């Protein structure tokens, strides 16, 4: 489901409906009507404005931004036989998965999930948690963009809350390996030690697949259950989609939208 703000709606209407001036009326007509909004979101004038006016990126919500870019990416990949992947040296190499990625992105629920997931990393949350274990009180600060924090939190938290954390762990794996593949590839070339357990792209894929699978089984979010199952099965394609989105559209702006992984 699309989660567009009033500012988003105004931006879309003013950008796409260039032959009209009754913008307030059109906004009222399309608000909450995804069947009317969908053709507007794929209108080339939206991405043209985003690429032409750098300040436009900060005028709209991250959800609208990624909704538009994912649709643009699907249209581009429909016409391309191959897509670029990152090898263990950080070099980009062509693989013939373009049509498969485009097909995955043609599913509206998958696109909406990916847009919402990416938006969640534009704002980060952290807090201190106290818990008692084996008679001893513990204190630790947890961040929702740190995979190890989320894995540990899932271990100590109420079992009823674990499915959401399993989903978050998988999202972190997909986000980092997708938007920052060069970061993961960098650590693939360095030997891991007990003092530096940095993850490789393969590590992220294995973790993402495992936790999406568990989240799909245990989640009570009926609307996302099929999508989580798809991402567990097609994690590599989802990672390639985000690789391309990052490389083509937002690589130079990543630090403005996301906290860089450490």
C-alpha cells in the first residue's frame, strides 16, 4: 500500500498534470485511490524532475522517492538483458538476470514492500534496554540498523515480538547488501577475525534468506506474508534490484538519506 503525504500528492499532481491548474481538486480526486495514482507514478515527468531539480529529493517523502525509482528501474530492466552485480573485489560484472529482476519488480506488493523497507532506513531508532538473565541485570543500547543488535534483541525479547525482529534482521541484510554492496565487497577481501567479524555479500544473503523465511512463517501481517516468502526465495534478485537502484539513481545521495554502515 502506498503511504503518500499531502506534500507527496501535491508534488505528483503538479509534476504530472501539466495541462491543469486545479491542483487542489485533482489531489482530492486521487487521494487514497491507487488505481488513479499508479499511472501517475510511472509518468516519466516525475523522474525527469527528480533528476533535474536536486532540491526535489528533499521535498518529497522517502517512500514516494523509492516508489517512483523502483517503477523506473522496472521499466528500464524490461529492455535490458543483463544487470550489473558486484564481485568479491568490488568490481561490477554483467549477469543475465535483468528480465528476472524486472519480473520480480512487476509485482506491486513487492515494490511497495521494498519502498517501505528502504524508507525505514532513512530514519533510525536506538534505545537502551534492560533485562534480567540468570539472575543478573544487563544493560545495552540497541540500534535498529545494526544486525547484531537486532539478533541479540530477538533472543531476549518476548517471543510474541520476535517475528517483527526477524523481518527487520532480513531487511538489514537486504538493505546493506543492496544499497551498499561495495561496503560488503570490501570486507570480503579481508580475513575475518574474532575482533572484526565483518560480513560478506554471501553472509548477508544467507542471513537474509534465513530470516525472511522465518518471518514469513511467523508474521501476523497477512499482507506481507507472501512478499516475505518471495524475498526469502529470491533474495539475490532483490539484492540486484537494490544494487541497480543505488548505482543508477542514488549512489551520490546515499549519505543524505541513509546512515552509512560501520
